[in-house]
C-alpha cells in the first residue's frame, strides 16, 4: 500500500464508525419494536373466539417459572385436594395447557403463600 492509500483509508474510518453506530441504534429499535409486538400478540381460539390460556399470553414473561399441581402439593407439603380447593375458592388460577395439563405461575404461588400466611392459617 502506498502512503496515499493508507491516508485515504484513515480518512474513511470516521464515516465507517458513524455508519456502524447508526446501524446499532437501528437494530436496537427493531429489537424493541419486535418485543413490544410479541407482548401485544394474543392467541384467540377460533372455535370459541376467546383468548387462549397459553404461555404466550399478554403479561406473561418467558422467564416466568411454572409448576404442576403435583409439584406444588409436594413443595407445600399438602395433598392435591388442598390445591384443588384453593382453585375453587379462587385463590389459585391455573393455566390450562390442554385438557390434561395445567400449571401455576411461581409469582401467583408466592402471592398465595403470602396471603395464606397473613391470614394466619399456614401454608395449606
């Protein structure tokens, strides 16, 4: 390379840096808009026209942990009927995956435990 080629390449560096910075900002805004769109998408059951209970519903983060009824009963040291009764009373709201599987959000379990301990009746 000649000295002129080197100096020309050095002069092009600031414009390249600016272009990379602009692209980085554009990519970040695209990521944010994609995340907002993902959170806004609602799955609708075609037959009933109601929102589906799924892990991709609005307000549910993908980082949220889910627990089965059996796992919850084992963790709480109580029987399955205690969990079912809490559902009937409206204290727990399971997410139905299909007709055979349901799960509970960790955040809801923590709220349920806090409410139960504040009422003074223990875990289960």
